[in-house]
């Protein structure tokens, strides 16, 4: 069972373990997963890892707890985990500055792994020319999951939508049939994800990279694409139901599963909730990318490992990587979590939604990596703050949001 620790309890736990020495060779695994499908998938990795003779000590800070315990604080405080679920390139740069990074480029080359990964995954796991991460699961951040019974009852066909305008035009039919057209959870991070999915939708890789890439270009803030993105964000905000405020993403998914709402736009980890409810992709629910999207944003859930360890711990960390990258484990993990395997040659059944994702990702020119894998964390955090304020205040104009973003850019990156 996943253990959940908050605040200083994490440091206390790790400090106690180190002090006794009783579990000195335990592999400390740090992550932020807590939903049912996430934990089920995590337990697959744990079981396979322990079958290799290793011990897994779980330290979880779920992303919805509001805890202020950061991974870098654990490292600098002398209690670093051995394996950590972390995508931010800044963290790996900080780790390198501390002399505790563990590049995996040689490991990947010796194992022949790279040829089996899509381009977006390779980009996501590479930091400054070195492969630093282990890709576990893949999702498109801006997917539409819809209830097929609701769609039929309302007389709409989401697969026929060729643009967002066509989608919004059908919302009147859905509302007239007694359903909420759109389910969105009104939390800052959910709005942030919708915004960057819309950036890729309206501006493709060029605009997206200018806004969310490794070297953001302030000229993007004054572009027509920026205003179009903000205008669309406002349209989505105006289409939300009354229960949206502070609703979690998986509670939001449940309103679609139970037939209260037609659809949800979010990361396609939504599928895990549908599967846990006993629903079948292609029969009970459908999945499509945002209509008319120029590009899609790909999240790759990735692990890193700590450098400078004993030979025994170093071997355990690489065994963890072998478990994660095993083709059969990739398929089993994806089925439990509701994700798509990161290996294109995963061994096992791939459902219709995962196959849809893989089909979309056949075109490298239409995919961009998640901002979590590329952009400066402070800049992204500032964008989330402004975009959520814009979302929450219908009186705030796009121009006002842009001016605030410009000021933040000068402060953080100027």
C-alpha cells in the first residue's frame, strides 16, 4: 500500500532509516501518485523490482496535498531518495551541480532502448545532451474523452468535429438534451494543462516552443496565437458547469463516466478512471485529440536515479530502469494506469485509445514534449498563476493577462 507523508515527516522518515542502518540498502522511491489506477500501476513496478531481490521503500507526496516538501530539499537536506518521479530539467541540472546526477546515456545505448521510443519521449528524457530519465508512461495532455451513450442521446458525433468551433456549436444540442456539455475541474494545474494544450492546438510546435520551450521567446506573448489561445481559454471557462470550482480531475472524469456530462478535456490518464469503473474503450467511451489541433503535447512520466551511490545501490537503480523499460512491463503498466506504453514495441494488448495515441504520434512534426520536461519551472509557475487568475476572473481581459506575463518574463527570464 502506498504510504503518504506530509511536510517534515518525509525527512524524519528518511533520517530515521539512515540513522539505524537497518535498511541501509533499501531503495527509496519518491513519487507523487495517489489515485487508484496510479497506485495499481506503481505496484506492478514494485512487484517486478522486488522479484529481482531488491527492497522498495515508498515515499509519496501526492500532488494534490499542497505539501511544501520538495525533492531538491530532500537532496540538499541529506536525505535523497534513490529513485524519483521527476520530469523538470531544472532539477537534473541542480542535481548535476551537486555532483549527484546519474546520466543514463551509456545504459540506453548498451540496451538498445532508444530505437524503440517515439521522438517526444526521447526529447523528454534528454537534458543538455544526456539521457537522464526513465520513461514509464505516455499521455497526450489535451485529449477529449466522451461518454458514447450521452453523445448518442444528444445526437452529436465528436469524431465528426473538425474544429473547436464545430465542437462548441454542438454544445447547445447537448445542453438541450439535459447534459453538461463539458466537464472541467477548476484547479490551477488543470487550467494550466488546458492552456498549454490549446497553445499547441492553435500555434503548433513553433508557437508552443516559443512559449514553453527551453528558451522562451517574449515575442510569442504579443502574437495572434497568444490572443487566440486566451480567447479559447475564456470560451472553455464560460462553458464549465457550476460544480467546476476546485473539483479534482478524477472527480471531474467521474461526471462523464456517470453520464452527467458529455466530455472532458484533460490528459488521457483519464482512461484509468474509466477502466477502474469497468468501462470499455470504444464501447462505453471514445477518445479523440482536440479537433483541428496543429500539434499535441506529450507527457512522459519519467523517473530519475541518484548518482554517486555504492556499487550495490547503483546496480539496484539500473535494475529499476530495466524493469520500467521491459516491453511486457510497459504494456502491463499502461493497462493499469490508463496510459500508453512509451515503448513502441510493448508486448501485450494495446486498447483502442492507446492505439489512437500511437497513431497520432507517428508524425514527429506534430508532437511537442510537456512543458514539465523543457521549460524553466519558475516561468511555468508564473504562467499558471496568470492564466488561473484570468480563468477565475471573467472581467480580466486578454491584454491584461499578456501584460502581466510580460512583466513576469522580465523578472524571471529577462
